[in-house]
């Protein structure tokens, strides 16, 4: 009834699954990186203004 998958089929399915996950979640990772960059820049501005005060 069920056939066993060969090693190349398993590797292909694994690669396809990982690539699909990266493709789906890529915009989320981009947004997180953008948000972290903006927060870092704001933190630097606050620190620079505190140094001047």
C-alpha cells in the first residue's frame, strides 16, 4: 500500500520544504530587521542627545 521514499526523494522534499518556509516567512524577517534597524538608530540619537546635555 505505502511505498518507501528513496533518499533522493527525501532530500528533495526536505529542500523544497525549507525553501517554501523561507519564501513564506521572508517578508516577516525583512520587517523585523527593518524595525530593529530603526530602533537602533533611535537609540543612538537618544544617546547622542544625552551626551550633549
